[in-house]
């Protein structure tokens, strides 16, 4: 029997990849949007490739906002970029 690998879709480029290759962004029950490196936080989540390109695409297309059902501020985008390990360009 094949091992079950959970697949998730990147809200940026739309690629379907194994969950562990993607970064989970979560809107917590408190309404904060944070990066969830463990993939275990409670809340509404979106998955994204760990790349600046996908982050920008996800925000510009508003797919990230839709997935989280919350608006995403520039500050948050910068914070996400930092946590993704790809600092945002000034
Ligand atoms: Zn992507």
C-alpha cells in the first residue's frame, strides 16, 4: 500500500506539493495571521511554497486573503517574508 502523503496547494503559484514542503500560514482563533512552522496550530490555514515569489503572488491575487478570510497588511507580508527566510525588498 502506498504511504499516504498529504498534498496541499500553494496559494501563490497553485502548485500541489507534499504538505511538508510548504509553509503553513494560519489565522489563529484570536485573529492573528502567523507562520506555523509546526503545521499544528489551530485556526484557518493556507499553504504556500517557501518563496518570496509565491508570497507576492498569493497576496497580489488575493488568494492568501481569501484562504484566511482576512485582509493582509504590508507589515504582515514583510513579517511573512522574514519568516519564510526571504527578506522583502525595500
Ligand atoms: Zn508556490
